[in-house]
C-alpha cells in the first residue's frame, strides 16, 4: 500500500459510528461482486460509464464526492450495500456541510438507487427530514415506500441512454425489464423511445400520461412491422445471392455424381 499519512476521525479510529440514518443501495452486487468471500474489502467496482449516468450528471461537484463517499462507506462496512451514515464523520473527512450529504441521500432515494434500510422499515431517518413540515414528512414516507416496491429491480443497463426518460415519466422498471425479451434489440428500443418523444413534441396536446403503457404499445406495433417487412436488397446484393445459390446447386450436383 502507498505510504500516505492520513489523519482519520476519532470515531473511525475507535471503530464507532454515530449513525444519523441507514440506507440500502439497490443492486449493490454491481459495485461489489465478491461481497460474500471478502470480509474486509479495500476496494469496490465502479462503472467506466459513470460520467454518462444521468443521475451522476445531475449532482453538483460536492454531491458527487458525497456519493462516492457513501459508496466507500458501504464497501468499508461490508453489509451487502446497507450503510450506516454519520454526518459527523462526513463533515470531518470532506470538510463539506452536512446539508451536502443530506441532499445527496435525498437524491439517491428519489432516483431509486437507494432505499430506506430494513432497519428503518423503509423510512428516512429524522436527520434527512428535519426541515420539513409534518405533512411533507408523511407524504414523502408514502412516496418512498412506493418507490421501494416499484424499484425492487432496476431498468436494464442496455437502456442507459434513456433511463432518465423512464424516471422522469415514471415508467416502472418491471415494464422496461419485459422489453428485453419481447424486443431483443436494445439499440432499436432506444431509438424508438427518442422517436416517441419527438412524436409527442410535435403533438403536444396528445402527450401521454401513462408513458410506460404508451411505449409498450408503440414498440409492439413497431416490432411487428420490423419483423414482417423484409429490407429491399439492391442489385449487387441480389446478384450475389443468385451466384451463391447457383454455386451451391452446382456443388450439390457434382457431389451426387461422385457418389455414383
């Protein structure tokens, strides 16, 4: 290991975490595929497409570092993506304000990339809600519980270019997951989503409330046309096919003669 002289907070040296809240990263195995056989991990996996992730792009510079800090803590604590969060340690290590951490956690929860921990019964701890009215707290708890149920799986990675569309239009991951088998051409699906958005833009009065159902019907009609309409071949392609068929027939005849 490199000989860095790192000053660590007293809480970490003593092994004490004064937890403000606990969250659970969804699909943590994407970051740590060997969480079962490594008791004290010193690293975790990070996608090389991180900067193309719409969620990461929406964070400001300090929130991005807070996000990476949360990933590091989840790996260090090694509890299958469940992480106890101490705002005191965060402030000591990063020098940022506690509000940066709370904003980042809030965005993680809203995006479905994390959920309230089982220990918290799906609720955000008081620290993340201290500036909200009681009515806001109740409504956000209901929204969070609903999000946890809907986002038990994530949108397929193959649709990464349009995941932000699914999230903004509230398309459930269960719906996009069914498209993988129904329409086995992710590039085509992504292109069709863009076409559907362009259609809505040109027909603003017909914007669909249930975009998931609308998109499923759109893809079904498009896929049926796609597989029934054979592409027109040009002259060179037709000539190549004819020569190929003629050669195969000639070889077959020659083989039949030799057998006699």
